[in-house]
C-alpha cells in the first residue's frame, strides 16, 4: 500500500463519517415521512446519484460488464443480492431508529462495530495490530463497557449494526469488484423493492402534496447518501481492515455532536464515562494514522526514483485488472 492510497483512504473514511452524521440530523426535516418511507426514498434518489458517479468516473464499461456477468452467472447474482440485502438493512435501521426512540441502541452498535472490525482484521485476515491500535481498542472497549453497565442497552438494533456490517465487508472483498460499480449494482437491486414499498404505503401521494419535500429535501438526501456511501466503500478498499475499523469511531463521535448541537438532545455528565474513552480512541487512531503516513513517506523516499514509479505503476495496473475481473 503506497502513501497516496493510505492518505486517500483516511480522508474518504473521515469525510464519509461527517456526511453520515449530518444525514442523521437531516431526517427531522422530512416529516411526515416515517423511517421506512425515508429509507425507500433514499434508495430511489441514491440510484441516479450512483449512476451519475459511475458516469463521472468513466466506469460505464465496468458497470455494463458486471451487469452482463450477473445475468449469466446465477451464483454471482445471488452473492450481490446478499450484499444488497445486508446493505439495505443497515440503510433502513440508520434512518428508522431516530424516529422510533431507538437511536441509543443503534449508536451503541456503531460504537461496537469498529471493535468487531478490528477483531475481524486480527483473527480473520491475520493483520497485526501495533501498540496504538491495541490502546485504541482498549480505550473504546472501556467506553462501550461503561455504556452497557449504566444503560443496560444491548437490544436487537445494536446487534444488527454490530454483526451486520462485518459479513457485508467480507463479502464485498471476496467479490473483488470496483467499489463504486458494486455500490451502484447493490442500489439497483434494492431499488425495485423500495419502489414497491412506496406504492404500497401511498408515499407518492404524501410527497406530491409537499413540493419542497419532493423537489428539494429528498433529492438532497439522495445526494448525501450517494457521496457518503461511495466514499465509505471506497475507503474500505484503500485501508487495512483494522485501521478502517478503528476510523469507524469518528462517525459515532460526530453523531453525538449532531444530536447535541443540531437536534438539541441533552448530554449529561454520566455520558462522559462513555464518550471520553471513545474520544481517546479517536486520538490514538489519529496518531496511528500519522505514524503510517510517515512510515510510507520514509519508505518511498528511500526507494530509487525509477523503482518507485515502477512500483506505483504496477499497483495501479494490478488494481484496474482486479476491478474489471
């Protein structure tokens, strides 16, 4: 992994976390729609955004090739359908929870998810963790343990988030396709289900009676969703799975800021026992990321210029061949 890929992966992950946090506060402007309606509209408006990204990045040949392969390969189609289902559940619960008083349970799932991803990287992929990563894991575990002891909140939404994302990312890595193209295909597979939901629930009539909702707010939700998800999925390909997992702590920290500053939710002193260790884990993540960047920069400076260019060219070509296949 070269320095450019690592820096890009970190930037994409942090940027995606910021957009996801903003999206959680965005739902308050979408009344009278409920969580299922918002999820379905999110899919409908994310689809054109995803296809636009494919066009901008000149990935149409890869998309057409993948769709053709799916039509001819039932087991590959089944694998992508499984990935789409796993993704759909996460997109739904993220928007459903704040509207049904389950935000705490889902937030706890997001706190636990990076721990699950780090442990997945260590024990499934055999990645080694350095002292800063282990310290970050321990600090985050202390915060999560405090929340569990104080609130006793470990309900099914928590498990859905914590245990639902790891198999999704494992499956996507095994599919080994272009991240943006795969994302577009998954949204294409979810879209028919979303449209059926909107028809059955009469949501088209609700939106038609509110022009600002149908012409401005819902398309805006689709734009946020497209950019955030595409950035997040692309980051998963540029980072070691353990670092990708630890960077996941940025999102719940930002979600706290949105909840307190934008949504006006109270923040008690008791909650500091949960969030201070999480913030410490984020700082340790930043230190670990900086160390990785410095190490890569030093390694690249030590290489002869011709060898460095050859290495980068080989990695780029190999990546493109891997994506097409």
